[in-house]
């Protein structure tokens, strides 16, 4: 149920609607667009606490946003609630200049427990937002935080080479610099999470192509940063740092701990969002987005780096069973995005990310 009263906006007010606003990427988007002069409508009902327990709650981050940003207005609305979303967009109308959609159910393990909940959040919730945008602010830029899981386990069929601490791909392979958007999303095991996110991803593309809207999908690898409330089921580096700091036993699932992830700081991701907002393209653009060759590591390498930076050993255990649909090796190619937006580049590398996480833990 909506708790807000009707709000009147003048013609000169520009509003950024940010879903998942108290989460990692969402809160970074709040900061960026607020600094750029926007009024912010944040939509977040703290489903993260439902998914992963009270320690993963975004409430503390929401409270920080409300104290820090004077033009931030928070709505604890579920994006599955079509009537509530419609009302919020109708109230603000064409004052909405951009919709940054980062709200999701983010775990493929959790999705298998409650497939209907997962699908309705990631697919139906996205459809509700697209429809509200189309009817009330069709000129707004719509930015969707998708995932590399839309490619399913296709990356696992690459000719990977086992090294001492990581899986790697031959330097002569076309994907050595990173996996690009030409990888197929068909004939692959996505996980139910990957399937629900792919449904949302395709809808965002279709609204761009069919209705001529300014939509973009960012298929991200691991997003991280000091505002991340990492848990075992989601938030690799954040949770690892928490385990090192607090003496929690960390579990490594399968692939000998040599599975590779690229890691992008939420700041760098949101700077990419900002580039798109400034020069939007019509027609449902798709971009792989991650740390690329600039910022990546295996689980074993991450453990080693964390122990070195923290000056403390991690207690960890190996589970000889990989997570279903998990990637053995993922490094994103950001070449297509940079070809469209050559002014963007990574600011944070892996060491800088880990130092921030350690300082915030």
C-alpha cells in the first residue's frame, strides 16, 4: 500500500526514479543523480532482508540516504504491485527524466526455492515499470541492471585451461579480452534466476525496438562496493571481506576455487549509466558490463588478496559441488560500450575495491 500523498511537480523539475534505491547499485545511482541536480524517487521495499535475512537488510542504507540527500523521497513499494507503480508514475508524469531499474531478486540459489516470486520480481516487476514509463514519461531514459547470467552456462563450454590458482582462456581466443554480446543466450542452462532476468532483459530491449523508447540493458558481472550487504548466496567480495574481518568460515563451492569473476565497483557502473542518460540511444541497447581484464580474480586469488590486505587468515572450507548454473570463468568485454561512450573507463581496480570493502567492514 502506498504511504505517500499526491505530489505536484513544476515543469522545470527533473526526477530520477531509482528502483532498488537502498541497494548497492541503486544507492550509488541515488548519489550520482542527486549530485547532478535531480530530485530522486527511490523505490525499495527491502526484499533483500526477505531473501537473505536481517543482516542483509537495506534499511540502514535507506536511512543514510534520507539523512544525506535532501531531495531524496523514499517509497517502500513492491515493483510487482502494478497499481502502486502506476500511481507513482502518474503523479510525476513527464517530470520523470530517467528510470534506473536495479531492483531484483539477485540469487540463482534463492530463485530455485521460490520460482514464482523470483519471476514476478525480475520479469513482471520490470514489465510494470516499462508500462508505467511508456504511458506517463515515454521520453524518459530507461536503464536496466541485467546480469551475465542471461548467457547461462555457455561460458563453461569455452576451451578453458587450468592454472595454479585460476581457470583461464588461451590468449589467442576471441574472448580472451572478455566475453562480448555476441555470445548466444540459447541452448544453455540459465538457472531460474538467469531465466527471469533474461525475460526482463528481452522486455527492455523490445520496448526500445517496438515502441522506440530509450532503453538500455547492462549485463553485469559481479557488482561490488562498500555499500554492499553481501551474503553467502549473493555478494562475492563483500561477503568474503566480512568473513575475513569477523572470523566467519567461508565456503568455496566447486571448481577447485579457481572460478574467475570480474568485479566492477558500483561507482563505475553508475558512471556508465550517466553516460547513457546524457546521450541515450533508441532501440534497446545491450551492453556487457564488468571489471573486464582491468579487475578480475579467482576465488583463491581473492582469498589470498583479502588475507594480505587485512593481515589476517581466513578460515574456509571447500565444498566439492559447484552451484548449479555457476560460471567457471567470466570476464566481460566492455568494448561495445566504450565504442558508444569513449569517455567512460574504469576508475577502480581490484585492490582499490578490496581496500574500500575492508575499510567499510
